[in-house]
């Protein structure tokens, strides 16, 4: 199941409007990082490796809203770090929802019980809770015991209060088809989240544990086996069918990292959320002065094993809307 119908129509209309304006590059979703600080120290995370002075920075609400309006993306993913550590995160979300942006707040969920009263259910807002496996697997991934149980309890409370809840699960070299099936079955059938996002981990430079990430061949084998037996049709994914085809190796795409730009306390990050080849001061500078042809598998060695959704999901979306057959296929899932 892709994104909800209302959101799909809004995004589709937005893309059509950009095409009619003959814009070659435009954002689908802004990856907004208003801070890098976190209350966990996950082995696969490079964001918390910044110096202490950087980890203390908090982006003002006005700056965050200005970045969203500057690029014009219809969707915003608020990441970090842990966004719920930002003292004005409730106000930030409220301002973006008031502008009818679809907001996904990415969180490890530990602070939800203390912060949930700052938020209101809305069709424009969803929690995006990170759950990387069942209890033992998830707690090992975040390097702290008990986090899985707290995250599950927080998800149940969010759903009880009427919030839309999605999950974001990253898979690593230690995963198997069985572990993928177990966690997605749990999220889909037991926890009953609205939708699930998945991604193979990418070995970006700042990540302290470089041995835990999947290669392209491993990724394709893992998802091809996990999706077998009708699982893929049964699970409620927040992905286009073509992106899931891509994960299985049924099709291949170039990277369109420009469609999910990243804005942080440093500015507009080149070229994507996972690589930092400098920063631009404006969105236009990012788009117009970045050599996008230099990035992607087969171009930059650092991209050789990347199949992350921040680079390839937009390509799948554009391919879907460029084909009547694929559009109908996506609508059937919706």
C-alpha cells in the first residue's frame, strides 16, 4: 500500500505542476534536521559523531519554516538526532501543518510519553518511529536494552489518541529474510501501524560501525526472499511498487538525490542526507551548483552499495507517474 489517496493526489498534482513549468529538478520531500543531538548512541549512526558544540545547536522554528517554504516541497521529514529533544518541536510541527505540509516526525519514541501533549492528530502529521527489529534485534541496533518495549508502548499510545503512525526500519548485514519477515509481520499485524517504510543501511562516512551495512547483491537477495509468498502484497508499505521492485533487483534506477534535499544547522547539504560534500546557503544554489552527474552507483565509489530510499524512491515515483500502467498499479495498492 503506497501513501494515502489524499496525499498521493496532492503529490501527483504538485509533480504535474512542476513539469508544466518545465522545472528539471524539484523537491518531493525535505529532510529537515533541526538538531543532531540524540538520547541514543546507535552503532550505525554518524549524526551523533559531530563535536559537542554542534550537538548543542538547535535550529530556530523560523529558520526551519523558511527552509521548507524556500524549497516548496509538499512533504517534510523531521529527523536528527532526536527531534523530540528540540524545545520548540511542537511549534515547528504546528507551523508546517498549518501550511498543509505533510510532516513525518522521525523519532526513537523514548520521549513521546513526555512530549505527546504538544501535538494534535492531523491528516498532515504522522509519527515515524524507528524500529529496526524485534526486541533483541532492535535493542542491539540502538545499543540499549529496553528501547523496543518503550517504543512499542509509545506507538500504542499514539494510536489510542488517534495519531497516524508509520515506522521506519533499517536493515543491516546481520539481518536475514526471517528477521525481516518477523519485524514486518509484527508491525503490520500486531502493532497495526498505518504504514511502514524500509531501507537497507548505507555505509556513510561518519558511521562508526562500517561492517554492519549491506551491499547491493545482499540487499536484493534479502528482500527478494523476504517478499516471497505474498508478503509484499500483504504488508502496508509507504513505498511505491517500483521502489519495492528496485529493492528486489527487478528493476534499476539512477539516483535522484536532488528530489529529497537535506537542510540542517549547517545549511543545504550536498549532495544528499547521507553524504556531506559541502553545504549551500540557498536551495537554488544547492540545485544549480551541485554536479549531480558525479553521484550515484557507477559514478562515485562511495555510492557503490547505496540503495537508500532518499536517492531512489523519488526516481521510482517519477517513473510511476510517467507510466499509465505503473500509475494504475500504484492506485490499486492505495
